[in-house]
C-alpha cells in the first residue's frame, strides 16, 4: 500500500505554527484540560466528522514515521490526521487548540512518547481508548551524551568495537555538541534514551507490528486486513534491512559524522560508528571548540570523507567542518518528516540514505 493513499479527512488548523528560533517566542498551545475540553466541544459542535460518515477509523499520528505505519497498515479503512506538517522539524511541535481537539476525538492515537512533549501532554489529558505508543513495542538504547557531557553511548549488539577511540583525549563525546551550561531541551525519551528507533528497519518492524495490533483492536471488523497489511510491511522492512546489510558490507571506513546524532540505532545495526556535531537534540546549542577539535582528529584517524547534514536544516556547521578538513558534504535524512509525501516515502528516503552512506564509507 503506497503512502499516496487518500490523505487526511480532518481539516488542518490555520493556527498551527512551528517556531524554532528563538525559544522564548514559542507559545505552547496545550495549556491544560480546559483547552482540551473547549477544543473537543468545538469540534463536536461542527457535527459528525467525515471519518465517521464514511466508516473509516479516525486515527491521529504524531509525526511522519507514525503516520506512514498507519497508512500502510490501515489503507482505505483509515482516515489519518498527522499533527506535524510535512517537511517540518517535529521535535518542537506545538499544538493548536483545534489539533488538541482532533486528538481527543480520535479512535486511535499513534505517537512516540518523549519526542514531542505537547503530544504527550495532550494524550495524557485525553480519554482516547486506543493508543499505540511506539517505544512500548521495542527496546531503547542510550546514544550520545548526557547533559553533563558524560559519555552514555550504549554499544548495541554487533556494534563495531574495534575503534581505538578510547585513546582520544579526555572528554571525547559520542554525539556531543553542547557548551557547558547550555539550557536547552532534552530530546531523548525517558531515561535519556534515543527515540530514533525508526532508523533501524528491524526495530521499526516491531513498532509496525504493535501499531497493527492496536489498529485491529480499534476496528476489529477489519482485523484480517490489518494483519495482512502488517505482514506485508514487515516483509518490506526486513528486505530493506538486508539491503542495508549487504550494501554496507564491503566498506573502507566505519565512521560517519552528522550534524544531528540521530543515527545511533542505524549505526548499531550495521556495525558503524556515528559521531555527531550536535547531540540527539538538533538544537543543542553552539559547538565547543574542544569538540570540533575532537571531530578533526576522528575524521583524520578514521578516514572520514563526508560530513552529513539534514536536508531541512542549515548546512553551515557541516560546511565549516568539511572546509577545514577538505571533505565533502552530503544529506543524510533522519526521516522525521518528508517534504512531499506524494513523491517520496520512508523506503525511498532510507534507500537514498543507504546510497549516501555507501559513497561516504567507500562501499562502492
């Protein structure tokens, strides 16, 4: 089932705005149960929603990786509202009152706890019967560093352990990038763990299975269809996992450097080594001179050829480091959103990532 299915039935709010800079200009729309009740009443007053009229299950998905699963599994039987606009950074999503109301009216909410605090709060305040929370379907690991700069990189099963980075100067942070005293959000989930599970196709498949089961509970009349679609999606994810494994097998280097340390699970899965200019939080503040010096050393010792940045973020920091070292820059997408869902989807973007990694790591 393609992501070019019939899109959302519910109207998008004209009040929704995404602000990343500066933080103090953001106005959080989720203010409390009063707002939730008001928004829900306002939606109810408009009459029966279109999803109920056409018999589809009304599903709210927090951001693209969750929406993709619902549409692939639910197909024509679901009407999906995505809370995060295509191409928008999801970490700092703020909800309008209307979006809060849409969430409260949903028959199923699919989200990833800890990634978007506004969504977490709205779910807690709602009385939605069916909820699929992504982190409950797979295991989580710590990647990057704590807010105090202490190394917390958890070596996943099969991760490359032969690197000699223990010999690097004291303070070498995997995925660090915050100045001491920086006051920013922590975009890790509970316990400081990395939320970017969808970048490992095998973990994403586990989430898909969980979403399929919750969707069947919300709509038991189409349980057989959801089971069939879930199995088909898991099969495609398993094939993608094999494609990554085969495509990265004969590489010259294991290390890649990114501006946003979102690829810890991918690195664990395929025995790679990620170094982040910033940490798991893409807005973790200015990068210290000491950390840039460490990245210089790592790039030279590990034959790094490319500094990766995100397509929807500035490449200034990546370009500066690349210019200093005489390296190339390229895009590596965390697939937190897609700019045009009609033209690309999770699989196409992940295959672009694979090709970018193959080129950077000398696997072709």
